[in-house]
């Protein structure tokens, strides 16, 4: 049984993975102050983007 690789799925996997990792790093470095206090608006933004890119990564894996 042959399976063709989807170009859209492959792009979603790459964008989703690197976006997920990038946003996680951004949350770590920009979502907290130097005193290790959470900055709520920034943390919420990066947290939402983490979920979006993670979902894109998983959907891309399903398609590809």
C-alpha cells in the first residue's frame, strides 16, 4: 500500500513544530520578569500561541 506525502501536511508539521518551540521559549524568556513574576498579558498571548502551533503540528502529522 502506497501513501503519498501531503505538501500541505508537511508544511503544517514544520511551521507548527518550530512555532510551538519558538513560542514556548518566548513564554519562558518574555512571559516572566527578572524577579520570576508572571506577566499575565504576555503569558496569555504566548500560551495561546503555544496551543495554536501545537494543534497545527498535530493536525499536520495527521494529514501528512
